[in-house]
C-alpha cells in the first residue's frame, strides 16, 4: 500500500541553524500538510499546500517557516533559524481529495540543542 | 473556531474488557468530518475512521465501533474485548467540510493502556 515517507527520522540541530525536513507524499495525492507534535502533547496543524501554493497556515507557521514542492514529488518544510521550542515531532500528511482522510508519514523527530 | 475535547487523559483496562473513548467537538459548520487516529508507542499516526456530519449511522469494524451523535456533538469510540496491542494514544479530530483540504483539529488524545 502506498505511504507517505519522511526523512530523516531524527534530526539533531544546533539552535539558530536552518533545518529542512523532507516528505514524499503518496504519488497521486494533491493536498499536502505539515503538523507538529510537541512531546506528550496533541498534534497541531502548521500548513496546508495545494496547487503549488499555501492554502492555509496556522499562527504557529510564522516567517521562520516555509514550505516548498521543489520537484513534483518532494514536499519540504524549512525552519530558517531554529529555536529550542521547535523541538517536536513533525508529521507530513497528504490526501488525494481534500475531504478524504489524511495519510500521515512516520514523522521526523527534531531535536534542537 | 473548531475545538475537540477528549476529557479522558488516560485509561487503563485489563485485557478483554470493553473500553469507550469519549470525544466531544465544537464547530459552527454544518458540514464537517470527524476522524479517529491511533498513535502506537512507535509514534506514527494511523487512520482509523472518518465520518461526515450527515451520516449518523454507527459503524462497526471488527472489535472497533463508533457512535456519532450530532445532538450531543459526540463521536465516541469503543473497543470490544481489548487486547494489549490496542495500547496507544487515540486522537479524535475534526475538519471543516466547507473548505476542501482544510486542516485537522485534534483533541488532546487519550492514552489507553491494556494490561495482560
């Protein structure tokens, strides 16, 4: 069964450094999402992406964050200057039809030192 | 604004017991979707079920069943004859059905522990 894949599974970065989290959504899906989950807390929406542009973003998704679909298969989340509070599990999700269930990747655990 | 409340932070049961996880939601939309996801200790999020706001029919899938009641804004999840492998965090989520591709709003999750 096709699945969303995320790399790396764990990223350790120094505070202030830039980090790029990568996702390969399911191939025929059109809607892409990033969520984050701080340890022990609920899953929070960051951003949705459709037709090569951001369709919705949360208040968490400030100027330090950006997303890109550089080559038609990858979907990336960039954090420009990481802070300690960016430490979390980041999940990518995709769906073919915007009202179908979102399928999640296994997540990237981001640790900021 | 949308909100999902899972009042039960943790539930612990003994294997073979039935257990119900509660979910209450708030939305101003007339069209919306409700979901349950499972997060096992390995951390991934596994989709379990989706219901739309016009379909209040209860659903059963093996040992899992879901009770959607619009009158009380609840979408509860029951596991019958629980097993140790059911131990996980379970999240209820809501999305706006008016906008295609809208965000999922998650509840805080319920940690279910099934003891042998």
